[in-house]
């Protein structure tokens, strides 16, 4: 049923933010035409939280090691808030070149099993054509003669 998710991030400087996602975060991307660049993301999760303002959504990227992530951002001169501990992980916000912020966290919570989307069908063995049968028979005869 669901084959993926598409997230949009508003930007005041989309070219700079695109360069950030491409060059800093090293996300694979494709030019979808008309200047629209779409970035690939690793498997994702969706959590539903109680809230009075049910009109917006929040994007958090996840990393394996928040300290290493922050060190890398610092080396690149990317502004980031200090890591803070939350019930569900260690969290920071980085400032995108376009002025927006992006949450990144190192999760400590359990993760759901990701569904296999578009899994390849099991390959069928090639049919034994008359030509293949002849080659196979020749190889068998050759082995028998060597013995």
C-alpha cells in the first residue's frame, strides 16, 4: 500500500539548502526536472503524538552518534545547538544555510521493522534449452574421459 514518504522543507535559500543536503549530508539525489531536486533518505519512521496543534508535521533526521555528528558539523562551520538528552534520545538542531532549522537525534527508542518495499521477485532458473543440454552433455563426457 504505502511505498515511501515525501517530505518538503520550505527554504529562503533553496540552492544553499540543496547544496547542504547534497554536499554536507551526502544524500543521494535526482533532478526531477524544473529545478526540483529530490533527496533520498534512509528508512524512516512515523510517530503519532498527542497535541492540540494538529496542523503541522515535524521532520527529525536520525544519526548513529550525535557527538560525531556535532563534531562534523563544527568542522564544517555549521551552527548547531548543544546536544540535549530527551526521553527518546540525544537531540540537536542545526541551522540550514537558508535560515531554517533541522532536528537531528541519536535515538535510544526501539525501532519498527521496515517493510520490504518493491522486493525483488525470486529469480526463476533459466530454462534448459536444447543448446544448454548439449553443452552440459559434452562437459559430462569430457569429465568421464579424464577419469
